[in-house]
């Protein structure tokens, strides 16, 4: 990676976190204690060995750094709103795929706004509008509307089942036509270890199935229903940071990705991948 690309990447990440500090609630900066207000802030940075979007390969070479910022608003007891940005900085081939020279490594920047509500004691719903953009012009902007459902079963088996139905409204992540995508997921979890060297480490096993409902995983000759199956194991632990600075978490995980016929073809004929990720996050 050139020095110019590295400086671009560092500058962009610094700007994102500077923005997070600017919009943070005053109590977070003043050290007045845990956030008790109606505005919340979360930030994160992940470093991963490969980036696949819903089973579609984006980058599997070089370094991949993915920072994000989200601001949430509690509008009432039953309604919330969040706005955020998620980014991927790549120094592999996708870092220069669009031919742009500034910022060439800023492959993707996703802007979204989401409204959430409680449909019952254990069932939550959301509607999210997302703009998938490429600052280095590697792909055309894709817009999408997604409906999400999740169940809080922490009092029982703690499988945390979820469903997402996403409909592309402009351009497509895969193929020529706007498509419809269905995602089914569960995330069985274990409580933090009680003692020993792994004290406070929590483990989870996220399992995600991605399906193309209509024209999502399409090619010129085929519209594949099966996109991918992702089976992971993730460990996380809280970091010792004063509560006035939010809740900080360190996480690391490994995912096994099994691909469908069309996503396999897009991945150079490889039908599976093993992806390792480490990240740090803050919530306030």
C-alpha cells in the first residue's frame, strides 16, 4: 500500500471518529456518568481478512478496515430512529477498481436511516433505507428498503432469531435487475465465563442463511435461490473503561462461508471461505 493511500485511509477514519465525538451527548464528553438520555451513540472498527456482502465477494486480498458510526434517538417508549454510516477501506484490487485516485482505498460507504418499534413484548420490527455508495467509483450507488423482524428469547433458549426482507429500488448488488433478498438468522449464545483466564468472555454462534427471492443472485442465464450460509463463532469481552466514556467491547470471530452456484462463480470458483475478524466497539 502506498504512503498516499495509507494517509487517505487514516485521514478518513480520523474524520469519522472526530465526527462521533462532535455529535456525542455532552455527558459523554464531560464524564457525567452513563448515558440516561434519549440520544445514543455507537462506533466500531473491524479488521477482517475478507469482505463478502451477502455472500458476494467484494475483497479477499490486502488489508480491510471497516469503521462505522451510528446515532440513535428514542422518540417514545415504542419508537426509535437511528442514522449511521458504515465504511470499508481496502488496499487490495477493489481499492483501485474504479480508477479513482482520491480516495482510492475508500471502496464503500453505506448511509442508512432506520425506524424501529416493539410489536410485542418479545418481537421487534424495523424499516431501513440504505444507500450503498462507492467513493472510489468501484460500483454504482445501490438503494434498498429492508424490513426486519427479531425475537428476544433471552429468557428461554436464547437463539435470537431474526428475519430481513430487502428490496432493491435502484441498481443491484448482483446481476442486472433490482432484486429481492431474504435473510434468516439465529445467534445462540453462552453467558460470560464465571472464572479463570476467560472471565467475562461471552461466546455466540451466529448462523445466517441468505436467499434470493427474485432476481437477487441472478446471472444472464440463471436466477439462483441460494446465496450463502454463514456459520461463525464469536467471542467478546468488555474493556475496562470508565462508564462516563461509554461501554467498550473487544471482539474476535471466525466465520465459515458456504456459497451458492452463482456466488461461487463470482468468487473465482471457490465454493467456501474462512474469514477471521477482530474489532473494537463503543456504545453510549
